[in-house]
C-alpha cells in the first residue's frame, strides 16, 4: 500500500506551552480527525493514526518549531494539508510549513536551538559563555524519579552566545544517546531558574532534522 509522509512544522505558544506532550498529541489527533485528512492507521488490535513527534518540548517551554510527522493513505497537496489542519487548530498551535518526505528515507533530529530571555535580576556576559565553551567537560547532576546520575553536557553544547537583544542563544546537539536540556546549561552557567521570579522565558527557535542512512 502506497503512503505519503509529511512533516508538519508548528508552533506552541502562549498558555498552550503548558500542554503536556500527551495533551498535545491528543489535541493534534483531534485536529487531524476534524480536518478529515486521510491519515494511515497502524495495524493490530488497536489501530492508531500514523503520527509521530521526533522531539518533544518540555512543559512550559514555548516553541517556534515543533515537528509532527504524518502518514496519509492518499495524496494531499502539502499546502492544502496545512490549510485544512490550521482550520482546526488554535493560532497558538498553528502549522507554518508542511513538506512531503522522500519515500524510504529515515530522518532524525540532530540539533535543537533555543533563545532564553532573562528577567532584569539576571546579568549575563559574553565572557561567561566563552568560558563555558572553553571547558573540556561540563558535568551536571540529572535527577529523575528513582534515578540520580552525573552527565557531561559538553558533547551536546554546540553554541552558547549572547544575542544583540541580550537573550542567550543555545545550540544543543541531539544524539541517539541523548541531549542536554536548556535548564541544565543554565545551571552550568550558575543560574537556578527555580529561584527566579519571574522565571526566564525559554523558547525553542529551531528543530534541525537530517536524513540518516
């Protein structure tokens, strides 16, 4: 059976940045259903729409570039697919681009970029960023339920620099073994976002995807 795969790039802004990934999936699935798109279904006893998210943004983080991949059983022109989907979405989740993916090609997220705007109480300097990049290792403790371990952020840290508007730009590498989180990089810079009021505004600006062999 021939299928057509599409990559949808959409935003997650405003109060909808507080959607959990599970709730986001449900919102998008409902929008796809209401748009009457010919989405292909998985096989088995509990068929599900063939929709996937190569990466997920953490709760509370805004995004200019979330990614949803959809497989359709019939051809739909990419622009029409975007228009039909946007007619069912709130502006804070609107799609900005849809592209047709090549058949049989595997894709993966290789990098994610962020822009972080600090409250007036935080002072950041270009030298701080330079010093972080000059380090050969950046150990940080990662705490999860029933797990506590030390990881090295340095292999994932591609860029760290101040922008003209005073915000911090981070470019983080994504690998099969994992990646770093923006809050972890901030901790390495000596900034504990939990102690800040108001907290910094963290915004994902770009999700970089590449074909893999």
